[in-house]
C-alpha cells in the first residue's frame, strides 16, 4: 500500500480535526477516543481507536467482599448525602 499524507488542523484548545478519509479508514465516530502509540524517541508510530466500554461490559469486574442488598445500599447512600447537605447547611448558617 502506498503511503498517503493526510493532515488535520489543531485548534487553540488542542482539538484535532481528523480528515474524513482517515475517520472512515479507522471506523471512528464522534466521541470515540484514540490512543497514540509513541516510540522511544516520542514519535507517534501508531494511532489506535480505543474501544468504548459500556457499563454492562464492566459489570462484575469489581467483586464485593460482602453481600449488600441494592435497595439498602441506595438508602444508605441517600442518608449519607442528606448528612452532607445538612452539615453544609449548618456551616453556611454559622457564617
């Protein structure tokens, strides 16, 4: 395959516009992430689309050491959040 030079434009915010030919070739869409592989001289030698992981794809990765009921966990989280809000409210009233 012949080498082809494709270029994009870097904005002041560090965003890079990737040419449509390259997006099509790499099958990347809006919101996709890219990994830039560097060699020992810090030159880019490869660009790889990073696969998105859905929440379903990572469920079960972290194993709990205790068995917790989901409803109990939600209630506990709500109670902790209510305590935080109450504490902040008291702090602002003290000022």
